[in-house]
DNA sequence: TCTGGGGTCCTAGGACCC
DNA sequence: TCTGGGGTCCTAGGACCC
C-alpha cells in the first residue's frame, strides 16, 4: 500500500511574518489580500476570536483595533521565498514531492520503512521548523484525500502534536459518520449543497452511496473522491512540470477608474508583472486574453474580454503591449467605471523551442501611458519588508 | 470610503467534417 | 408531420483547489 503524506504550513503567511516580527507571537494576527481588501491568513488567536477567512477588512477593522491585532499587508516576495526554503528541506527526505501550493506539498513516503515511520515524520516537522522558522502539520494515509483528512486532525487536535497517520486511527468507518462531508478535499460549496439535499451529511453517508449515483450527481472527480475515502489510490503524486497551462496577472484597482489612460497604465504594469513570471519560468506565450471589469460588489458586473493571437511566441513587454493596446481601447467604454483588469497568457512554450518566424512585420511600439495620480495602484498600508529577497531589506542583527 | 489572485479539470453544446 | 450517424475540436461555464 502507498504511504502518501501532505505537509502543510500552519497559518503560512502569518507564520512568515512572525519569523521577522516575533513581537506579534501570542497576539491575534492577520494578513490581508492585495489592496488590503480582505483577510487571507489568520493566526490561531485570530481564529479563536472568530475572524473569518475572507472577511472584508473594512468590516473588521474596528474590532481588530479593540483586540490589539497585528495586521499585515500581503508580501508575496517574502512568502514565495520562504516557501522555497520549506520545500527544499522537505525534498531532502523524499524523491517524489509534489509542490501543490505555496504552503503545502504532497509527498510519496512509500519507500520509508514501516517501523519508525511516525518518528521520521516528527523529525521532518522539527527540521523544517528549525531551519525555516515555519511550523508545519503532517497527515499521512493511503492516498491524497485521506492524507488531507488526517492532516486536519493533526492541526485541530493538539494531542497529535502536528502529525497524524490514517493507520493510527481506530475504527475509521465508525468515525466517518461524525466527519462532515464538506471537510473533505474535493467537496466544495455546491457539491455539499447537492449532497445535503439528499440527506448526505457525513463522510460515512457519502461512501455508502452507490458509485453510479456519485458519478452522475457529481462527476468523475466526485467519484474519485469517494473511492479515495474508501482507501483506493486515484490521484497520483507527481512532481509538477514547470510549464503551466496558462499564467495570469490581474489586479483590482485601489480606487474606481473611468479613464483609459489609467487602465492602460495598469495593464502595462500587469503585463510587466506577467512577463517577469514568463522569464522566470523560461517560457514564451503565443496568445493571451485581456479583460476589464467593473466592481461587482457595487452592482457593476460589466465584464469585457478579448482573445488575442500574438505574431510569434514572446516574453517581451513592449511586443505584447503594442499588440494588446488597440484591443484594450476597443474594450474600454468611457461611460463605465472599472475596478479591475488583467491579462492571461496561453499557449506557453519553453523559450528553447521558439521557432524563428521570418516574415513577421516589425512592430511600431506604442508608448506606455503614465499618470501623475495613479488611481489604479493598490493600497498596501501594512506592508513589511522583503527580508529574504532584497539586500536593502535585510534584517539587522544587533 | 472599503470585498484577492491564481490555478486545475470536466462537461455540454456548437461548428465543422466525412 | 417526417430531415443520418459518427467523429473531432473548441469554447464557455461551472465546479473544485490554495
């Protein structure tokens, strides 16, 4: 039988901030999304005080003041770098590591011997903490779904000390009737609703459904989830290939925008940001989609997008901008107010595979728009320094 | 005043082909 | 009244994830 693990950083963004701002340890702490819009990471203290994931900051601001919260704007340079450090420690312990998101990895531990298995997991947990300052939880089971489920026990029940194994659970089948179905990886809001309608509330209820019912109610993914809950190995652990299917760069504006020049400057910046990622991943894009959108929270749900095929695979800002801008002009409606825009690159190919195209017409580059008052720029009131990725921001040891 | 950003996969339906 | 039977490819939309 396979031994699959999930290693998950606890309250990751908060933990990153705390490595460099230890004065916040023990106090309720949150990290806000871009634009300081909503809460995207919470310390345990913040969770205990009832702050919800995704809570709009302006609604909880006063409450947080009252309870002496530490509040940080998100700092992805820092988190990305801390993530790399955590993952590289994990990779010392296993060959097959799938970096699943910025704060978690699936790991195939099948090669580890059964005796001392859990001790080994505790060792990994301790070593990650020692070398990066980031606390992690580990769940293991015969597949990803059960590993995820047990990792939630590792996190919530202190008795496990951060490591929980499916094989150490007594009588999983009985327990499964007291586990809520929406705690399962792969069952989201909509599917929960569908299942609840049929009276399916627990993991046990779900696994007692016939496969056919699950397949037609949900889709093959729902069926895979059911089978994994029953111990079958369906979702492979695979090292991620570098090449994604698409790559996006989008942002909400700091304030409303109704001026093409503002949107243009924003789009130019997002293209620059996206191109930085293309270059980092050593890939070109052959076509892209641009979009502009209103503020749906204000009932302005307008959305307009355009798919654009580029002359040739590229990772050049001016190249892309020049081909995109005329379409941006035609998407823009001067009678509307915008809150967001962005670009998604498709058909990503390795830069080494670029075919030279002899017959492309030389482009006449279009100038980048510049505004004095950048209404589109995002708000980041509580940003911390890039302690690990910028020489200027290195912490000083006294 | 004020509500994130970036991914994956599946399915249904239309266009088009023979 | 009544209009074949397969394919493939593409796209939009919807579900999921973090």
